[in-house]
């Protein structure tokens, strides 16, 4: 029996193509990207997923570290598997979740999940950097700025990186995980450009956290 598709949900974009909070975070990195470039990337992915995705990959490569450009390896039958060693799954599996959400045909509806998983990469990078057990269930803010960790964290991370982490947690990660309330019934909290911008910011943060402890010399499985 042939099934008809379910009706689509009404979908209204946010008022701005990229939010001020995400634009601020991008500006605080050394990615050398403008808001206009990120909006262009998101539109390219929406218009032609394959070409747009490869445009994003070129940007991703410039960040170095582990990202969409190298987190997978082909395993046959047009499938890919994680390219990382199993002990680094918590840090790099979220990037594969980003890939999966990017591959869906409606970036407006997957933007929130892309934001959340990008931030999850940062959360577990922080746990690895500061030897925090993975099963510790604390917010990003608590992981960084609790009384028992603040001195150690502030001693190792520069002031700009700390600012980006603080604002990411305050205005992005917390909202992606917990905020459903909105003044408009059918609008989204995050735009496609927000999702791409947050992914790239989180990739930059991940490199800043993990490169000093040599993870990128030993992350790849044989």
C-alpha cells in the first residue's frame, strides 16, 4: 500500500539570517570569516547539498584538527565509519552527528541539533583537556568556572578563548539544550547560518583545547 507523505510543519526562520550572538563568536576567533560568508555557505548547502557541503569542507580543512574533512573513513558500499580511536569517541562522535544532520534535506529543522552537537564536541574536549571524568554530569559553565576548577582553567586558557567559551555556553549551548519558549509559534531559535557558524566556532575551540595536549598526533585509528 502506497503511503502519502505526512504534512510538513510550518517553518518560519529567525528574524536575522545570522544572530548577533553567533556573529560575535565568529568575530572573536581567528577563522577570518564574515557573517556574509557564513550565510553564503548555509545557502549553498540548502540549494545544492553536495556542492555546499564540499564548500564547507574547504573551510573546515583550514581549521586543522579533527572535523568533517577527516572524522570519517570509507568502509565500502558508500558508507563511512569513524576515523578516530575508540577512546576519543566522546570528543569526535558529535562531529559525525553534525554530518548526519547536515545531510537531511531541511537545515532549518536540523539547525538546533547541529548547534547542540557542535557544543557537545567542546564539552568533551574540555573534559579531556582538564582530566574531568566523562560521566561527570555538569553544565559547560560548571566544568569551566566552578570554584574547584576556575583557577586551573584560567591558568591554562587565554582570556579570549575563555570569553568565547563563556559566551558560547551562556547564549548558545544553554539555549540549544533547554530553551523551547518563543514569542512566535512556528519560528526557530537558530537559523541555518547560526548552525554553520556555531559548528565552525566549536571546531576552532576544539583545536585550541586539544592541540596543546597532543591529541591530533594520536587520535586516528590504524
